[in-house]
């Protein structure tokens, strides 16, 4: 059996050009509590930009233990393959295995930088990625024993009897199930150096023959009895050391993992397992369930893979759905990427039709792995959902920032009340970045169930009827005096000092995670790439699409435009010139933005100026009364901040008019 499941969200999807200028801002209220499983609460992890949930359960010795888990879980299936091109698993892959393993390790390192701490794998994933992950985890632990990283692997894969035919490993008596699972643990346990934090039964007791479900009735019409969930839990909770099961190497099956979970189990069977564990405290309860969930729902008549189980939009909008278990959703469509099949000329709008044609060809060819994707996914309902999400990606921005189609799809999943964790499968750093950035969009969507409902089942024509979000950012103005000549421009860099953030705020800031940067939205009417693509006041120079900009661009202003200079120019109409904000004189450069005050140091932020084509960087200053030691200016979020370049004492800091 090549693979049963790909642990991927819609992440391997190429970035697409976006257009439109309609504002789409987030709400001012704090986001609601994350996680709806019993006793599941938010916790603080290694990266402040990541969201974390505290997951608890009985430890190997029976005592209760807890782990702080990142909401994004790193799927590793495709890291073992590291495709040269997208489209299909294994396509055109000529990179030597050793290089693929090195590339996988670099991706895992980057995932840790972004705050991900749970890694999803399986013994059947390609190129022995479970072993590669285990070696990487061992190395990371040796380098930093205090680094909290966790592993999730799977067992219970059905015996592969040929195309579309599977025989469950979870069928039979407790002892038979222990023996079957032991055959898989003999690989996973040493591969992961004896650290299996979550062990998921990846299929229930199911049976398929030539793609026909024979779980309850066999080929002759005779009834087949599905193994009770209680029996499966008894097997996984078994502390007996069986001398006749050599695969367990003299250990009990229970000693091989901390917690158990399920994947692709129906809600009825999940509830059956939860009830059995509640009735008998000696049974290890399922801590986690991993069902398929995506905006693109399966047709019902067909599933992408035999025995695949999905949860629906309506179910995931219900906070009481599958209460008592952590829900980690996944989508296998990263292995069959839809969005990347769009062209730049069409701004990705042709992705659906192009992907549909490929899926149909696989269906006609009876592809063993993707033979059902055409019938399962390419329905009229999903086509309408695609065009709705495409329209959002083109027409809306959140606090001035545009999001790609795949970010909207991931945010849609993350924003549902019953989504706790999401398994994603990036193979490039940019994929991790885009997915992590989708958390901000998900936070804004979390209280906008009307938008989630519209994406799922609304009408495209009703997009304009959706009320905008309330803006969370606060208007903040900086006026900086700096005499310049024609051809010279002023840029500002700033944010929070890295050292201060580390020592006082517990943040480890990097250029990638932007934890010391402050989200901004320029209020200028000027439309150019330097302004349109400037989303942060930061220390790092040009953002993507800003060209040679040296930071956040400022606008030249004056308090009075001389008649000798010709027709009056104003900031409000021309993007430079007179502005009511400037009552101080010529050469006061203006930064007029909406700013996220929650990212400042108690309302304060630093800034330093650069003038192009000559003067360069501003000299160091020492501002009296600053919140911490710095050689830069300090301004207040939400205020009018007036400075003179190179001077320590502000002209004034006051309320905005």
C-alpha cells in the first residue's frame, strides 16, 4: 500500500496575484477561547505569533499530563518526497534521497521557528520520512533539551489486498488487534526513538472489496460484525507483556505511546469510544480525532480514499459537536493541488477547470490513488465554493493586507468553532509563511459566522451584502523634520527592540516571524508599490513588492505652500504638500497609518529615519523618558508624534486633532 492518507491542508497552493481595494478589517474584540474539547484552553508557546492549545490526558503511568500544542500541526508525508514540480505525488522527482532528507530537515527547522511543535507522520509515508523525522527530533533534543517538540504517528492501516480492497487490522479479539498493531509499532517505535506522543488508529474496523464498502455485509450478503470500539480501546490499553508477540520486544503495547487517538472514524464510532472510556477508567481514552474537513466537501457517494470520513460545515459550527475530544482536521488535497493549476493571466480563476480536467483524466485512467477525486470533489457545489473564495481573494483585504486563495481556505477551517488543530503539509518555506499568516485572517473570521456560512452555501451576488469588520487598528501619525532636496525620500524603520522583546516580553523576534514588527495600513491616497506592499513598521527594509524601499515610505509636507511653487499641492489630494496635521513648517515628512497598538510596548514604539540619495541613516539619539534604553525615537500609538531628525527631544507628542 503506497499511502492511505496525505496529511495536508490546502497549502501546496501557489501564491496568486490579487486585485481590488475594498477594505476588510478585523473586529476590535478579543478572539473567543480556542478549542471546544473538554478542558481545552489556550496556552503560551515558543512563538507569540502562533496559537497554542493545552491538551491533557492520562500519561503512560496513568497520571494526568498536559502538553501545549501548536494549532498548526506539521504533516511530513511530502517532505520525504520533496517534489520538483507540483501536480502529483512522486512526479519528476530526481533529487537524491540524501538531499531530500537534508531539505526535509531544513523545513522542519523552519516550522519550529514559526512556532509549530507537533509533527504528524506515519510508517507508510514515502522515503522513510518517519525515520527521518525521528532522527531530526533526536538531534533537536540533543541541541536543546528544553525544546518541547512532539510526534504523532499512526497505526491501524488496513491490509492492502489490491486496488480498492482493504482488510482492517482492527477486526477481531483484543489479542488479535494487539498482534496486528504490533506489526506497525515495530517500525514506528524505533523510528521515533521511543517517543510517540499521539498514536492514532488511522482507520476504523472497515473492509472494502473493489472499492465497495463491505464493513457490514460481505460479498455473499452475510452480515459482518464491526469490532466494538470498547474492544479496540482494550487492545490499545493493554499492559500485558506477551511472550508470543516478538514485535513488541518484551514490552506491552500500552508502553509504546503516551496518548491514543483516531482518524477517519464516524461520529457515532467516536462517541462510542468516548463512552466506553468514560464507563471504564482503565481504558485509555481517545484524546484526538482527525477527520477530513475542507470548504470542498466530498460528494457523499464518493470519498477521496476508501473509508475516508469527513465532518461538515454545519457540524464544525456546533461547539458541542464530538464534545470531549480534540479535533485535528486534515485535507488530502495538497497531494492533488487545485489552486496551483491556475494561471497568472487569469489570476488563478481557471484553476478549477484546469484541475477538473486533470482529475477526469485520472478517473478515466483508473488511477489507483486519485481515481475517486473527480467524483468526490468536482461537484457543482464545490465549484461554486471555489468561485466564492476566489472572489474574496480578489476583492477583500484585512487591514490593508491581501490574502491568497489557499490562505482563505485555511482560515475558513481554522475559524470554525470546533476546529482545534489543523494538519498542514507545506514543502517550501513560503508555504509555511502563508499558512501561519492565515491565523491572523482566521482570528478575524472567528466571530464572523455569516462569512463562513456565505463561503459554504451563499450566493456570489450576495458578497456585497456582507457587512465589513470593525477596524482594530488605531490611526497614528508621525511628522519627522528632515530637510531634503529633489530626488531624496524619507523612509522610517521601527517597531520593538529585539533584546527588549526577548527579556521583557518573552518574544524571540526574527525577520521571518515579525514579532517585533508592528502591522500598519497606510492612509495615503497615493497608489504605488512602496505603499501598497508595506504592511509593517519593521527593522528589515523592503517587504515583498516594495522594490528598493528602505522601509516605510513617508510623504513630504509643509504647513504653507508658497505661491511661487505653482498650484497648491496637498497630501489629501496629491500625496504631498500641505496638510492640516503640519503646523510646523517645510520638510516635515509624514507617516499617516492605522497601527496595531497591541503589538507595541505599552503603547510605545521605536523609529529611525533614512533619507535616500545622500543623507542616509539618522544619527543616534537618546530620548528622555523613553520606556527603555534605545538610540532611536519613541512614539506613541494613536497619537500625533512630532520629531526633528537627529534631535533627542520630541517637538511634541499629543492627541490627534
